């Protein structure tokens, strides 16, 4: 891959979308790193930090499509189609020994694994093996130019292409639908659930009475879930996961460029307001 001057510049811009920037804003009211980047790249005196962020992100979409851009655009696409329905999207969802880039729950479960031009594909086989033990469908998201390289990798895996239009416009095209998985591995499923969630499934879906000794609940619940049957367990898992607080409503208040920040930092409405207010200030 040839490193161009535009790519180098956009890599610098990507620092503005690190979680540390927004942690600093929440703690101190501003970020030294963001101020430095914006002052260095300011185009007019009345420009705000948000104006700069929009330019930075537009440059990244054209010249440096890193994982942040991929995740942000997938979130935007899912929000466009599913925001009015009961949906949950989770950034970096733990599954067995792997972490799926984005997990989406909306009456079915989908795993989105991102492979940018900067990623090494060597871990994908193990990742897919873990994802299929829990998720209904697994998708690989790649650059349009990389699709042919992945078509024969795994025919059960869906493929979504990042397609590029004029002035950095990005659209997503489903090249191949994912085949539905019909199996759930309870051992792996237990790694996806919080303690209160597997307890809820055992008690409310299986009608079990758990012991008073909390330290025994993991093993008790695992045994109960193993006896539930695949279809019943599948529905219980989805309904339980979808009880988690969704961030889709919060994204209505967020700039498009910061969707991924909202999800990865689990921001509250109050925190997002603090960040928005700070970013709407003029650069100093």
C-alpha cells in the first residue's frame, strides 16, 4: 500500500477521534490534543472544534479508512434502517475467546467483523468459529476493492462491501447474504452474558429456582441453559440481551462523526451534552 501525503495527514486527523480526547473533555472541559490538532489545521478564525472534526472525518473517509470509519459508518447505516425499532448495537462484544467488532440485535443476532486494508486476516478463522456458536448470522465488512479476495474464504459468511462515491461518500452493499446458524454453544453463550442475565434466563424462561449461594449460580445456570433446547434458548438470549440500554436514541443528539465514540464510551445523555457544548466552542 502506497502511503500518500493525504493519507499521512488523515492519520494525524484520526487522533481527534481517540477516546482519550473525549475523556479529557468530560474531565477538564477541553482536550489539549484536540486543541493542538485544530489550531494546526484551522481554516478560518470563527471555526469551531466541531467544524474541524467534520473536516478531519471527511478527509479520513477519503484517504484513511481505518476501523473507526468502518464502525462509524456501519452504525450510521444500522441506525438509518432500525432506529425506530427495538434494537441494540454493541461495540466490541465478547464471544468466547474473541471480540466481535460490532454486535447487532434486532429479533436476530448479527456479528460484524471488519477487515480494513490495514488489518491482518490471520485470526479470522478462529473468530468466526466463536461467533457462529452464538450469533444467527456473521458478516465480514471489507473495502469494495477487497471483495474478490474474500469470496472463497467461507461461503457461510456474509460479505458487505464499503463502496466509495464522489467526495468521500460511503455506501454499503451486501455482496452475499450470511447463512443462518442453527446452533448455540452454551459454554460460549455464558461468556456473552452478565451474571444477572443468565440468572434471568434460568429463572424467567426455564422457571428454575436458584440456590441462595451466589457463587454456585454460574454452574447452576449453565446446566439449566443446556437443558432448555436450542429454539427456546435462542429466543431467551435475544430477548434478554435486548433488555440492555440501547444507544440508538442517544445517537439522535450526536454528530454523525461521533457515533462510534458514543457507543464505545457508553456515554450518557448528560455526558454527550457536555461534549457537544465543548465542541461547539470556537478554537482557542
